[in-house]
């Protein structure tokens, strides 16, 4: 597996990975909310963060992360690649090379919460709404001593 920065030409593939990952892990998210997020991901959010992607041995993107100002803003792994260590490698890369120390997690996404706890993040707070003002509570997490 190769960890590198994706090109702008990779954004449509990143969107595919995002949607497949969200559909596999965010069963609490309403379909209309997911569909409303798609153009925002492609047209705004991918350009707003420092992206890193994981490519398999065939060069296919199987996961990606986005960091900004010490926050892990996004981490998505293709469903067929979940459980293979890609998410952990992307987070470790973001910690070591992008200085991330914080992440927000949807409270309903218990798998993600367990994943970040396993890495060492601790809950530091909670917001009742997500970044779009929707009723999807966020847990704020941080690495200790950061």
C-alpha cells in the first residue's frame, strides 16, 4: 500500500470512496442528507483540507483522509478494504506528518468511536448538531497531551 497526496483528477474517485464508506458505516444518516452532502464534498470539502490517500498494489484508491489545522476532518475507507489497517495507517500518517491531534466523530457511529479510542483519542466534549446544523451529535476527541 502506498500513502500519498491525491491529485485533483482523483477527486471523483475520492467521492466514490466517500459514498461507499458512508453507506457502509453511517446507517443513521438520512438519504436526503447524504445526497445533499455529495456535491459539497466534491465542490468544497475536498479542496478545503490537506488530502492523503491510500492506494492498493494496483494503484486504486482504497481510502483517504483530510486534515486541517490539527484536526482530522475526514477519514474514509472503501468497504472492501475495511479491517486491513488502512484507516490506522492514514491516521498515523496524519498524526506524524500533518500534526493532527483532534477529531470529531458522529456519536451514532459506534465503530468509528471505538476505532479512534483504540488509537488513543479521548472524548473531550459533545455538540448536539453536526457541522451542517443537522441533529447528528458530534463527539469531540483529542489525543492526550496535545
